[in-house]
C-alpha cells in the first residue's frame, strides 16, 4: 500500500508556475491574482473583508495584534501558535478547561464573566479530530461582546455551513500551507466583516502579504475545499467505525479529520505504525500528549495529511488492518 502526503493538485501547481513566468503588474493597481483569491474566499466565508498573508501564523499574528489585554484559548486541542503569538505581543492568555479540547458553553460563560477577555481563539476541530460547537460558541461570544476568532484551516469549505462560516464567527483565519484543506504549500488569510480590525492590523498585513503566485493557488484550491473536506471526513468516519471494533477511539460521535487512539505506550506504537505505513513525502502519525491534539497518552492518525487520491476503500481497509495488527 502506497500512501502520499497531501499536495496541491496538478492544475493548481501548473497555474502557479504560469503565474510566476508571466507575472505582470500595472502600477497603481492590485494584482488580479490577489483579487481573484479574495473573491473566492468570500464566496465560502460570506464575509465582506478578506486579506491574504504569507502563512496561517501571520494571519493569527495580524488579528491578535489588534487586541491589547487578554484572550481565551482552549487548554488543549487548539493551535500552539495562539500561545506563541500572545506571548510575543505580551497579551495575557486564559486557558478554558475543556473535554479533551471540546469547549463546554457553561464554562465559557463563566470564564468570560470572570476575566472579561477581548477575544476567544479556537480551531474548527478540537485537535483536528472533533468538531467544535461553533454556532453555540459564537452566540455566547456575540452576546457577551467577545470576538470569536475561528482558525478554519481544517474546516473551511464545510458543506453544512457549521464551520468556516462568517455567520458563526466574527473573524476566520486559516493556513493554506501543506497539508491543510486548502493546500498551496504556503499562505493564509483573514476573513471578517470587522473593517476596524482590518484597519488596525493594516501595517502588519502589508508586511506579511502573500505574493500573486500563492494567490493563484489559493483561488483554485479553495474551490476544491468542499470536496477535499467532505472526502476526508468520510474517510475518518469509516476508519473510526472500523477501529472502534477493537480499540478505544476518542470522540466516538464527533466528526473530525484525524483519529486519536489512547495508548499506554504511544511512542512505541508510533514507531510500529510509522514503519508499517509507507507515506511518500511525510508522516501521518503524531504522539500525544500534545497541546495541538490532546494532553493524554495516545497516538493520532492524521488522515488530513493524506492526499485525497489515497482515500480508496482498499487503502482505508489496509490502514485498519495495520492498526489492528500493531495493537
């Protein structure tokens, strides 16, 4: 069984090469490639303002720079960049206790009342493995004057409109680097209706802006996001149901892009699985405890890292067999 690490489609890579070879700029005008990418992002998020930067962390840094006091993040299952950017900007971070990364609304209300934060930063999926109740979280934040910032690197393109939806998030940020749902190897974006936030971050956004070649890739790949996300969710749902026949799996009833399997000796199991999975170009196994996933002993099978063409019934069944043998 040969597996391949996720990469941009051939059509996207070809278009990016053509842009690099034929780049033209009319003085006083913005690049057409940038405008096209912004327009295509708006079609998914339904926000009025979109800015494209050179990475997901740049998007987070730009948005976080507009806050001055304190923010809330989950105690696990988020993105370590939230902590690092806040530390860099000297912003206080309050961690909300979660159910293995999943936010409970009653605890969120309590923390907001106690600490009066400016914003909540979360990811669409806790640990890329369990869908957050974004709509419920947004309602609380909106009612209590807290800006909800959703990192939708994994959730952009949700056909059910629960994730990456501008109606349920004040700000959406995302990475378009490898191996994200919108994957062009680099880049990221900010999406919002809050023009004041964009204006406040304008100097940083200009300093960290993406180039037209990256924007060409984003404009094409974001059109594939609904299909890419749907296929990955379907693959994970199937794998989870099969693995649960012989192993404990976290988030049994939640949708996600990864599968987390608790294990007493996760480093040993990772070694065994990495040697069993022939993944060209990368790995699909992560060891926990890990803030970006969960803070318990476990291994995470990162289906989100796989190229869509690898998610065949035969390959999925082979993945299940390998996990069963090594368990």
